[in-house]
């Protein structure tokens, strides 16, 4: 883990260090997601393809429900009742 100290300007702006930009794969004009949770801030690059970025999200949940096809069949059978 690298640690770099940056200074806020009088307009509350900061320069994202080169190592941080490189780690995130950022270039001039790119957008960044700022996640704030319990006193911590995380930066993520905005993905070019949201569908690809979200693919597989919740995979463990679907597996615990017997897989997507099983869950879908159960839901559809509930409609007929």
C-alpha cells in the first residue's frame, strides 16, 4: 500500500497524485466515483461499460437461491397460483 499526503487548496481542490491516477487507469477528462462510507473515502474510475462492470454482482446470492434458472421457475410458478 502506498501512502501519499496531498494538500487542499483554498478552493478545497487537490491534485490526484500520479501513482493514484496510474493505479486507477485515469487520464485527463476521465470521471471518478467518490464513495463515502463510515469516515472513509474511496475513489473508483467510472466504468466505460456499466453492464460489464456489474456482471457477476450478487453471484453468491443467486447461487444460494439455487441458481438464476431455478429462482425464475419458482417465481413463474408462483404467478399461476
